[in-house]
C-alpha cells in the first residue's frame, strides 16, 4: 500500500530494515546491531549515567535499571521531576541500551531524573513478569526519591510502544494497589489492545517498523501463546484497552502516528481518559509512522520531538 508520509520522514522509509520478528533470537541480534550504530545524543549539560540493580518482585530476580541524573539535581532544593521509563520492543526486544540516546535527551532537555527499566522479556518471561519488574522499579524509585534528587510529588511513568503499554499498566497497578502517587503518565504510541480489531490495526499490514503481522507475533509471545491473544480472559493489566475503569489515574500525555497500527487504540484510550475525568493532552501526527519521533530508534521528526519534550515539561511542570 502507498502512504502519504511527511516529506521530513519519507526519505528515511526505504532505508528502514524491519526486524525479523518471526525469529526472536535473530530480531534481538539485529536490534542490538542497530542500537550500536545509532548516533548518541550529546547533552548540552552534564548528565550522570549509572547502572544498578534494584529489588524485583517477590521471588524474582533483581531488576536492572539505568539512572540518568542531569546536572543540578543535587543542588535543587525541592528535587527534580522523575520519570520511570520502559523501553519499546513489542515486549520481546530491547533493553536500556535501546533508548539510551533518547533518555539522555529527556534528562538534558526536560531536566528530569530518568530511571530506565530493564524488565524481563517474553517469550521466556510472559505477562506479568515484565509488568511486575516495571512496578517494582517504580516502587524502588519512589522509596529512594530524595537520594535520587527527585521531588516525590513530581514522579511520573512513561514509555513508548510496548513501553507505553507497560506505563499504562503500571499506572493502573499504582492506583489499584495504593502504590506511589504519580504526577503524570507519558504514553508514546502505546501498545494497548491484544484484540487487534481497530480500523488502523486491520488496515496497516505493511507499514514500516510496526504492522499487524508483527503485532500478532508479539502479543502472542507476551500473553504466553497464540491461543490466548484476543481471548476473553486477558486482564486489563496486560492490555489496558480492556480496562473498564480509568477513574483516578494520573494526567496523561498521549501521542500517536497516522500510519501506525497502534493509532486507533491510542486515540481511544486518550478519549476514555478524558471521559473518566483524567486531564489528557493528545497529539496525532499526520504523515508519520511508528517510531517517527525517534524514541523507538526508527526516524526523527524534529516537530514531533519538540512536542514530546514540551509535553513532558508541561506534565511535570518544568518551567
């Protein structure tokens, strides 16, 4: 199918090599090679980066996290905003390395302390392993906010693609478990609906980076097998589009791309948040595809990138 991509991005499309999701081992190897060859953002001010392990869910291994601390965190009287971030990769690929450059940018340009979560991946670790890892990282971050230079009242969760799906689920868990209070949820092209029935998911079977055949594979791995995807017993914590009650969730920044199978589920979730009384900022970018903002490693639209940085500043009340 032919797509009217934004001229800012159209020239990149022929250079994109879709990852071989039919072979997860090969896809992971290709993702690592791609990540190693990506340019690294050069922050305008120093950003301290360190890797550590934090306590995982009960009976599970420790969770690796990478912490980005912009200059001035130690000197801030009340602390900086904090963002617990989950990377993309369809729940089956990725690591903190995958989004390293993007999180350097957020730490630098937004002025936030970022905690990037190396959650366990499917199919080896299907739902709820990755989600519980992400929630454990949030609980740890909230408990160590002061020493991390984070203002406890300015803590957020976020992610892109599958990471956006995890961020929605972490926000639901925090609400339902009486967990850490959240200032906002950042949801970039979030992966929310295993039923794959929206018009955009049905239409976009050959779009770059992400399309329906890839979505089918990844959801089946995440949910523990082909037979469960789309079935009646998938919980809302796995696929947040199924959540019946969105009341009491933190304010949201949501963006989607025109030629992305995830477009309609993101739009619907944003609309439902508004209907539930949740303050929500929503953006749909015409002519774009999954990864156009650069936070999933595919391409970079400077317009989208500036909007995302501004949206994070507004959500975290950074002046």
